[in-house]
C-alpha cells in the first residue's frame, strides 16, 4: 500500500555547496525536519533528505543533497551535481574566506551542473551579526554580477531557511515546472544512500 508521503507530482533535486563548516547540514536538517544541532560535525561523503511541499496545487518532493566542503571529498562532484535543478551556494557571514571561495564553488557548479540550474547565494549564520565579516551589500553585488538570487539565513533561529528553499524550488527565473523534474523511473539511481524524510 502506498502512503501519502510517496505521492508527488515532481521530484526536484537541490544541492548544497560551499566550504566545510558554513552550516550546510544544519540548513538541510532545519528545512527537512526542523532541527538544529550545535555540535554538528563535518559531513563525510554525501547524504540527502527529502521534504514535500505544495506549490500551485502540485506536490513537489524536494530531494536536498549535502556533501562535505573539504577538498578531499571533491571527487564526488559530477555525480553529486547530476540531475540537480537548484543549488544553494552557502558561505558563513562571519568568515570572509568562505565568501571568497564562493566564486570557486560557482565555477565548479557551472562546470558540472545543468546550464539551467537555479542558483542562490546564501549568507548563513545571520544570527552572528556582531561577528559579521561579509557586508550584505558586498554579497548582493556578487550575486548580481553572476545573476544569482541572494538571501541571508540562520539555521539556528530559522530565519529565511524556508524562503531560501521555496525560492529555489519554485524557480524564480523560469516557468514553474519547466520539464526539469526527475521522472519517477530515473529516480532510483539518485536514492541509493542517505536518510529520507517525508513531511507534507
């Protein structure tokens, strides 16, 4: 018997990229299960979780992929990006080096991902305003330069986390449900590992 959580109209893969320690795993857990872990350790390899949302009367199942930002795990890139329709390029607003590396991550994304992928630059840890190292105007200018959308988020206090994922999933610069969702028959290869959570 098929449960309601398995019923959806579209399956969209979204990837999280950026340096290690910027909060990618906590953005994933905040969006998919409304959890935050202050003691979060670096992700080893790849994991993903899912959450279903309703958009314009359709059920969109978001498959959010998270990987370690450390250099030694870069070998997984091409498989990681394959089939992704959206990406959150994450940096830590309190660590300027993570922001400086954003352009390198963007180039890697452009080298490996579909040219139609929707990308958002995300300044995470906005709750650390007193430690801010990256001015918001500077990040906005970088996003405009590359045609990206931009938001600051906090996985700790939930600020803009929902909005960031919703914006990516509704594809703000292309028609909603442009035929980029992953057909059901092709999804098996993308679901070999990682926890699956279904929240409607």
